[in-house]
C-alpha cells in the first residue's frame, strides 16, 4: 500500500502538465512509423509517433512516452510540454476501436515502447529508465 502514493504523484504531475501547451521548445520529429513491416494500411496510418526534443542539452536527456486518452475509440497524439524541463516527449498514436480489437492497441503500445528503447538514443535521449 505504500507504493500507491509513489504512483499518484507522477500521475498528478502528468494531469497538471497536460493542461499546458504541447511541447514546442525544441525540435519536433513528426509522423515516424513504429509498427511492423507487414502492416495493414490502417496500421501504417495510425502507428506513428511524434518526438518533441528539448532545445539545448549537452547530455542525454530523459524521455517520457505519453499515450493520448480517448477510451481506445478516439484521440490524437500529443501531450504535455516537458521540453522546457529538459525532457523529451514521445507521443504515439495507435489503432482505435472498432477498426481495431483487443489486443491490437496493446500491441501497438508495446511496439511504440520498443521503438523508443531501440531508437531514442539517435535523437539524444537516454534509453535507460532511471
């Protein structure tokens, strides 16, 4: 039960930061495909991510992967502005219900995380979680 307060603080921080503008201080890479090679057209359309990078950094920076809300039926990629705090934001979109069924969107989330771990260092991010 003592781990619950530890979980609530980051969630509360994300909720507060979500109400700020989208990340825009540094460089933005948009529409990067992260899915499998043998994807459907719908999968290629939806399995994309944007990377919002902090402006000036001389060392590897932390990275947050932020999945948009929408109850699996709507929403678009984006997220809180963390770049001004020296944190990169990876904002994936994913396939939505009813065109996609469970576990499609879960697999998309896993693919987006795997892509981030394998590729974020090329953009200056630290692939090792703290």
